[in-house]
C-alpha cells in the first residue's frame, strides 16, 4: 500500500464562509498516482469543518441559516466568558460537522455524486488562513 500526503493553504473570510475545494482535492489525487484507495480530507483546527454538499447559492444560504438556527451566535457560551473571543458558537458548529471526510478512490476517480462537492466551512468569527491536509492511501 502507498500513502501520499499533500495539502494546501487557503484564506477564508470566517463567519460560515463556504468554499468549494473539490478541484484542489482532485488535483492532489491525480498527482498522487494512486488509482484505487481512500482519500482523506482533513482541516486542522477547532473552528473549521469539511463536509460535502451541492455548492449552489441557495444551499449555501440554507446552510448558513441552518447553522444559525441550530447553534445561534448570539447566545451565552461559557467559552466566550473564559476567552472573550466571541467564537463559542464556531467551536460547537465545527464539532457537529467535523474536521474530515473520507472518499473512495476507484479506478482513478473520486466517488462523488453528480451534484456533490467537497466543501470547507470556516466557522470562526474572523478571517483565517487555513491548511487543508489530503492523504491518499491505496495502490
């Protein structure tokens, strides 16, 4: 089994900035030379997340609205009282979504649905520079 690891940095706007990173992932997978295996996409940090969805204006708006309904920004968080950074909601949102996703790689193709893209969501309350780690394992 071969393991190939790469990644990239990306600047975000924070505040539920939703970015399609599919093309960057596909470039790394292609460069790896691995044909069959698993692709792990991971973002270090506790206020960002990796998920999949159709990258479409309506769904982007719907996702932001859903995040606000499920984990509102303007309520009391003990984290904010301790650190005074105002991003308690960011940590909770990221924990619910998660920092990684894995995808099957079959015959050189990443198994994504027709309308499925790989998405980075920066949930912090300020712009950030993020690192995305991509690990391709297989043959």
